[in-house]
């Protein structure tokens, strides 16, 4: 784990986020991922955090979910930036302002160095919105890992 990422969340806190994802996904057919990256690569210096999030979304296989119901919370630690990206099927039903509200809450928590609490609240809030539009089905399967992706 990279040094900046270690200062952002401990192993125990990363585990708590993964457990929150697992618990939250019990109520929705949607998929939630959290990805934390230390910094931009040299070749990415001109890329926005949104562009990097879209690349990470694809790299994590989130574009391959059966119903296109994935949400990625991507954090770029060194730049102190993050972005929430929902897949196309979710965006058909959930207003983009929804993600803005969650991002605002995360930003407030992060400004107070409450990284774990900010992520846990964001995961739960994303899950509530997903559950209201995409409730869990009897044949639901977990299509993506629930661990926090680190790079």
C-alpha cells in the first residue's frame, strides 16, 4: 500500500469500508466499488479526476455488470480530489444531483480528516439510492469484489 494511501486509511479502516459495501449490497442489485489512488501517473497529468474515474471504472470491470448498475467512488489522494461515477442504467433513474449531495457530504468529512466516516457514509448513502431504484432480487449475485481497490 502506498504511503499516502496509508495515511488516508489504515488496513482496519479499509476493511471497514469493504464490510460496509458488502452489507449495503445486501439490499440492492447494484454494485458499489471504492478505488483509492495515490497520485496521477506522469502520462495522466493532464487528465481530470473525472477522466481518471472513467478509466478506473473500466479497469475494474464495472462496465461489464449485467444490468450496468455500478457506482464507483474514486479518490485521488495526493491531489485531494474525488469523483463519484454511476453507470448508464443508474443515470437513467437517479438524478445527477444525488451524487453531488453525496460528494458534498464526503468533502465536508474529508476536510475534517474524517476519511473513514466520509467513505462509510457515502457507501451507505449510495446504497440507499440504489436500493430504492434497484432492490435486491432473489437471483442477485455479487458481480464485483467489495474490497477497496488501491493503486
